[in-house]
């Protein structure tokens, strides 16, 4: 991960935890106003790794073009 990506992940992580200290049930929102080629998707996937928490979500894998099924 590049330096600017790591900084964005660290700032977001710190912000989320500061909001959760105030209200554990709050849903924090944080906008990365970054240009194309920043790697927003890659950096977003690194966010759960920074806190070592599982990230809920689905994963789809296709064996052929017409055979999509949730795993």
C-alpha cells in the first residue's frame, strides 16, 4: 500500500473509532475525496485489515458465465 493510501486508511480508522466511543450504534461516514488512480477500492479493502475485524459482505464466484451463485 502506498503512503497516501495508508494515511487515508489510518485517518478513517481513527475517525470510526472516535465515533464509536461516543455511540457504539452509530454508523460513521467518511468520504475519500481522491482522484482517479488513487486506489480507493484497494484502500477500502485494507480498512478492515487495519482493525483486524471481519467485514460482513457477500462473495460471488462464477464457474461459468451463466452459473452465478452466492458462496
